[in-house]
C-alpha cells in the first residue's frame, strides 16, 4: 500500500510506513515508499521491522537517500527475511556499499527482483555483483535473483567486462538491464555475443542508450544467425 508523500509530514510518512510494514497492523504485501524523503536513519527503522515481517512481497524505496547505514540495514534484514521477492532501490546513494547487499543475497533465497539503477556504483561494486552472478547455488552465488536492473551507474570498462563475463556462468537471471552503462561496441560487443552463445536462461537483455554502434550490433547479431 503506498505511502502518501504529498499530504503527510516526514514524520507522518515514516510512522505510516512503519505501521503498514508491521505485520500486526494491516498485513500489507506491497509497500511503496518511493520518493518519501527517507534517509539512512529512517530506512534502518523500516528494515528492523522488515527483518521480522513474514508477509511483505514488494518494497519500493526508490528516490530516497539510502547510503551506507541504510544499505547495511537492508542487508541485515535480507539475511533473515524469507518472503520479500521484489526490492526497488533505484536512484539512491548506495555506491559501493552495495557489497553489503551482495553478501546478504548470497544467503537470501526469496528475492527475485532487484533494481539498482542510478546508485553511483563504481567498478569495485560492479566486480562484486559480477562475482555473485557468476557463482552457482551452493557456491556463494545469487541463487534466486532472476531480474536485475543495473543501468545508469558509475562503473567503466572493468565493471562492464566483469558483468558480461559473469553471464557465461549465471544460470538464474532471466532479465538484465544494462542501459546507459557506456558499453562499447568494439570491446563489449564480442563479450555480449560470447555470453549469449553460452547462456541459456537469459530471456531479456536491455542495452538501450549505450555506444555499441554498428560493430557491436554486428557482433551480437551473428549469435542469432547460426
């Protein structure tokens, strides 16, 4: 159930969100806190309730200012929560504190959809995500995440290469969004093609607003001509 961010004060928004998240109140399965103005301290309060909530399926925290402490709070909650399937964190300040989430999702087995678009994640964060994607169930990887959105972050050539190579080993993803990731046709096009030749589970790969050019598109197209 959505939090009304227009008619409530900040304190009222947080109180309402906590109340709706608490299983003893409404038992909501969908909580929308997008653009609620929540900071790290607010998100920590929410995650303490999330950790014990056995009902919530979807949580939207997009457009807030979740940084180091908020990310770590979410990670702690995800280590014990067994029901949340969808988490939207796009347009926050997670940066390379994403490592906390990476480690939590090596344990979590319920989350299937994760949105990390526009979070200032650098090459270091991308490498951690790639390592988790490359791991298999039982071998420290992400076993349940099937839909992942990673566009509009700050990594460069190294992060892109690692993420694309991880697709040759990942067996869980069905949807991956790498839009606006500065993918280069000459270097990344062949990596995309190689990944698609091996990967048999990915159904959708979003590459909008990159720099693939004719060379990259040609490399990828050859995969579908055999």
